[in-house]
C-alpha cells in the first residue's frame, strides 16, 4: 500500500487510481453540482495505515472536512480500499510557503489553458508560454512580479506542467525560495551540500517562486548566486517570481538583483472588471452551479477587485452560504456575504484588530497576546479569520502579526471560526457585522 507523503512514481499512480475510484463512488452519492464544487477539487497526497490524506483549496478543504469526511470514508470502503478514514492537510502557502521538490505536488489545474488572460497579465502569460515552448531561447531569465494572488504561481506551474507533457526529456524543477533555503540548511547540517548542488545545478529548467524570501539570508543568497550562475552559463532556463521588481528587493545582494534583470521582467497586475467576470463565469461553470440572477456575478466582481485568489475565495463563501441556507446565488445574498466598500487589499491588519477588540470589549494588546481566556481567544480567532479573508497575507505572515504564532495555530483559528459560522447563527451575525464595520468605518457610512 502507498505510504503517507508519496515520493515514487509507482506509489503516486497507485494513490491516484485509488482516489479516482473513490471519487467515482462519491459522484454517484451526491448531486453533480455538489461533487464538482466541493469534492472534485480535492487531491490525495498520501496514505498511512487506514487513513487517506487529502488537500485542496483552503475554503473548499475546510468545508469538505466538516461536511463530507464520513461520506468519503464510506466511499473508500465501497471502492474496496483498505482505507477507512480521511485526514485533511493544508496546501503550500504563499508568499513564503514551501513546495514539493521537482513539482511532485504541482496543481495539475495550473495550465495555460485554464489561465484567464486580461489586460493586466497578457504580457506575463505570453512570455511564460514562449519560455515553455522554447526554453532558454526566448527570455532568460524570465522574472514575474506583482502582489500575491494575481497568478504568478499559476504561470510558473503552467510552464512546469507544459514541459512535463511536451518535453519529458527535460529535467524541470519547481520550488519556492523558502523551500530552497530549508533544503540548503538541511544539506549543510547533514554534510550533503554536494548532493544539494548536484540536484539544483544539473537541470534544464529551474522555476523559483517568491524570491523575495531570500532576503536576509546571506548564506542562502550566496548559494543561490552560484546556482544561478551555473545554470545560466550552461544554457539552462531560469524563471523567477517575486512580489516586487528586482530593484525594490533592497536587502538582497546587488549582484543577485542585477542578474534577475538580465532577461525579461514582466508585471502581473490586478484583473480588471471584464477579467474578473470571466474568472467567475469559469468557476461557476466548472462547479456546475446554475444562476438565475444574471447580475449576481457582476455584483460579486464589482465588490472584490483585489486579486483572483480573493475572488475565488469570495465565490466559495457565497456558495457555501447559499448551500447552507438553501438560497439561490443572487445579488441580495452577495450583498449580505460580501459587504461593498474599500478593496480588501487596502484593509490594514491594525484596523481589523482594533475593530474586533472593540467589539469584544478587550484591548488590542489582549487580542494579540497570549491569554487563553474565552473572550480574548474567541476574539483572536475572529480577527485572524477576518485578516485572512480581507488581506493578501499568507498564514505565516498573519501568525507573525498575532504574537508570533505559527502556521498551524493560524490554520486552527480559521477552522474554528469556519465551523462556528456554519453552526452558530449568533457568531455568523457578529462576523458579518464586523465585516461591515471594517469596510465602512465611522465617517464613511452614508
């Protein structure tokens, strides 16, 4: 039987086959729209003893864990597998999260065909496709930059997926700067530096996500500098992404910033209204959801203008409310779930913390402190939930702003509030009121 944290190809194929058989059972047990929205996006990442490990997009994963764990366990039994239970794990986080080496866990849905092209990302898409079609001949290095949630990771993964499908003879490696750092430090501790160098320098294409995470790590910067030089001089393709242009990576060594600009530097910008509508229509079509209100998607696209990730998350929240309350997806429902106001991107964490602290009758210091008393703890969970929803920050970044808490603690807070909103109407109303207060501060309300 496959083991947890699948590594080799045969185990990967066996696990994929097992999950496909289970999904066939699930498809027959629920409405098609339910399957396509909540169960189809889940991916099997490993198995151990009697447990199957699944992951998926955060909002979908959390909902599926609460509502469909028992159903999935039953489907595993009916499919004739030795597995009886499921456990859900978080996917890699950005901007400084980790990713599987060699792209073993790359999302297969991250392809050029599924990338929605608009005025803000057309050049980035075209340059990425040119690199995928002719590595080392088009732009080398290719450097994509822009705020989180706009599709940089999608494009890097699309290049990797394209090359694997169309140029299987090439060795391709996708990772993040944080993962590169962790691997390098581990190699130094285990006297495996030479093996590390061989893995990263004897390849045809290297894709590194979130290179801003190299800042402040001089030893890793030095190693990456030599890796970059070795690959460039050997004619290998380099593709990099960051949240800023190279010249703004001020604490990164100047010689690295210079090299990042040797090729083509391309921005990835926020989607305009037409692009956001196209994204929403595709998501709704893939979920198999029928919309009677023709203006609903337009309303949602107008209310969320920061990035595609928040757009996807907003639609997921609306669909979850629609499913829970047995209501159609309408402009009225969207107005309730997604208050109109300033862009979520412009919402500050300090504002969220202050609003939540005031609502719970505690100080901001208590909110982000270490108290485990019921009121500060619940307020902290709510504030973390709203910070994740209303900003572009990753889980590690949020944890640092809430007293230095780690990724797993933040994730636990999110799950508690998501479950609470589904089961506790008073908590759901309180969170909704706080959304409105944050979006419409005193003095801006009409």
